[in-house]
């Protein structure tokens, strides 16, 4: 690691802290339909451990993006994706709702990512246009059908989140993200039941688990799915 790398990481950390301070303002104001840029910033009204955690998280994400993608448009795009997922995580945890505008932002970011993550391709690669379009429905459509049968099975915001994120990640990473989210959500449910904070018929926010799954799958989702597909192919030819 040379001095240029160190400076890049420091700048990325500081920018991440600043941008996630804004993200915290969105978390605090968006559910109440408050203007994010008007009034006194709520992040500075009083010390909040959660606000500090979010700011440090932003710095860590900034460093992670530069480490993974170098200083590039892809790093910026994925950072913004993580920022939106972080906002969704905390708003859903607070309100049990995912604002529609955040899912729209993820979808728009997905369109932008066509040009910043590997370049445009119709059919070739894990982020081809076809893969992205399949990603929009490979999880969201089954969830929608489940909700038609079991109305309280999943929230509408969760379905829209997987629809929008599917275009950003492509179908392979989206499927892996959902299964990671199921595991995290299942563990969360067990913990809440054990602490008796929720009854077996109560609901809890699933958006945070999905968001963590989407973050993890951004880095390893396609690789995991490709390895799984290769194992299946090998079993047929064994």
C-alpha cells in the first residue's frame, strides 16, 4: 500500500461519513414527510449512538468501495446502492414500512449502473440486460404470488425492493441475496421470540434482513450462484 492508496482511503472514509450524515437526516425526516434540507439538522440536535454508528458505517463503506473497485464510477454507484439500503434498513426497522421513493431511487440507480458496472451487454455476463430483467422478477414475482395466497406473507415494500434491486444486481446475485435475507430474517425471528418481544403471529421488519443480503450478494452473489450451477453440472456428468 503506497501513500496514494492511504490518501484515497482517508478521503473515502471522510466522504462516507459526510454522506451518511445526510443519510441519517433522510432516515429521521422522510417518514414524517419533512423537508430534508430545511430546518436544523436532526443529526446534530443531540448525541445519538445510532447516528454515530451510521456515520462510521458510511466511512467503512467508503473505504470498502475504494478497496474493491478502486476510485471509479462503479465504486460511487455501489456506494449509493449501499446508502439507499442503509436508509431502508433503519426506516423499515422504525416504521415497518419502506418508502416507495427509495425503491424508485434504487431502480434509477440500476439503470445508471448499466453504464458504470461493466458496460452495456444484452445477453453476456451476470450483469447483462437480460440478467437484470430476470432479476427484477425472479424473487419479486414469487413473493407477489405468495402474498395473493397469504396476504400477510410479505410486505409490499419488500417485494418492490427485490424488484428494483434485481435490476441492479442481476438474477444470480438477487436469488442469493434473498436466501441470505431469509436466513438472517429467520435468525432475527428466533431471537425476538426467545426474548418474547414478538408473538408467533406478530410481524417484524424484513427489509433490514433483505438489505444485508443484498449488500453481501453485491460482492459474492454471482460467484456463489455460478459455483452452485457448476456443481449441478458436474453431478450430471460424473
